[in-house]
C-alpha cells in the first residue's frame, strides 16, 4: 500500500519553518543590508567614501553583509540620532555640535577643533579618547548607539564672497559657524557668527545671508561653493572633528556575533576612507583646480594672524571654564589635558598619513581598535 505523501507546498512550508527555527537557535542573521545615512549630499567626498566602504563590504563580506548609503534622503543631519535610536538605519554620520544637550562629552572635546592641524591625527586622538572615556561611552549608550570612531574634515579655511586679508576686512563679516568653537573665533575677530548646517551654506551665500563660510577648500567643489564664493583666506581655521560614525544599538544587538565582529574589524577603514577622500580632494582642489574655478587664494595679513593666535592662547581656559555651565561636564581640566595629550601623541603617530586610506586604516586598527573587543564596545 502506498503511503500518502504531503503536498509539495506543505512540505516546502515545513522545510522553511525548520530553517527559520535553526536560524533563531544559532542567532544567525542572513542577507543583512546595512543602511548608512548622512546629511551630506551624494557629491560630498565623505559620502563617496561611505559608498566605497559599503561596496567593499558587499564584495568581501564573509557573513552575508552588504551596505547601501542614503545621502540626505532618510535623514537630515539633525534627524540622524533619532533615526539610529529607533533602528530605521544602521550606521549614521553624527554631527555632535547640533546636539549639545544629548552629547555633552563629545561636544566638549570638539571645542578644541581650532587647536588641531592634522586631519588623520585629530580623528585618531578623538577616537582613542572616546573609546577610553567611560562618560563618553555612557552618553552614547543613553542615545542608543555603538561608537565606531570619529571622523575629521580636511583643514578649514575662510571661504568668502569678497577678499578678506586684514583684521579690518573681517569686521562685521557674516560667517557660518559649524559649532561653538568657530562661533567664539568669529566673534573674537570681529565677525558675526551665523549657525547653519554646512549643506545650507551654498544657499545662504547666494542669498546674502552669509558673507563667508568656515570650511575645507574641498567644499568649493563637493558643495559647489565656488559658484557663490570666489576667495579663500588661507588661514589655519582648525579641523572639524566633532563627528563620528555610530551604529544603532537596537540593530547591533540583532546581528550575529560574526557579523558584529566583521563590522567592527572594518570600522577603522570606514574612518580612514572618509578622511583620505576629504584630504585628497582638498589638496587636489587647492593644487590643481583653483584657476579653473576662478577662485583666488589670499594670504592673511599679520594683524589677522596675530588676532587668530591671541584667540587660541585664551580659548583653552575659556573652554574649561565654560564646560560645566554649557555642557555639564565634570573634571574638565583633567579631560582637556588628557585629550590635548592625545592630540600631541597622534600628531606624531599620524605624520605622513592621510591620503592612503588602507595605511591609515591599519594605523587606527593597530593603535586603537585592536585594543578593544566587540564584547567591550557592545556593553
């Protein structure tokens, strides 16, 4: 007598159900496409680095991971923390100065941005500081995030609509400030600070809301600022490092151990690709494209340089004095000394690095990431 067989559809359902149970028991998540979000546009050199990292992940992953970048689509800069917190995206580019109440510790070290001179060193110092700072990790945990490291922009200059050479030229100049550090600098030199996200600078310059922007020379191209600003005062206006790549804690916990390990092992190279893209683009624009763009470089006069140096001499004490009242940060002197010590350390470590993403990623991996386990950063 023939045994009655199950219909094909029913057998398929049973098989799929068994696979689902097996996946749950092993904790394995298959076919995960990470959503990477940034408030910058698709032409931004940092965005392009994120795309390259996501493509490499898809091609090389041993644990079925891939990535897709959403520039200015899923979230604006100011929406990214909540988007990560609720798990709508996986990795986000966080700009801390937009959130002083939520990230006081991260913003405290970002206050020293005008003291930085080397992009790779600034990111390395900030990343090492945060990963060895219990207060920093606690605040990220409260915001539902896993820290993957700080990024940093190429060195800032003053991009203007009219020539600015002397301190007199700076008076009453309406200048975009990317954070409190630049706001103090602008006001100390006699300008008027205007708080605006970087992607809004183009429109503000074109409409007369701004006379100048503090940003990397690379933004003449990747943010099209050369269309609306034809002068660059070549003054050392710091390096923006109050930014980081963070992972949604909610989504991190849903990954398998192997997937978390793989993402963590690749994190140094997400930072290094981002940094190298910005540094290379900035150097290329400065060395090769200014004539075609119709942009003139202006060397600052002695009185402007003098005012800049006098500001820096006083600003460390200002940052420490304001730490408690503005950010609620305790032990500010101790934290400032430790961070500036790391900046000095990384200025030596990262000398000659910056344009080669793989070499820089290896440096970050060896000096920082290899010293912490996935279990430690996941707490």
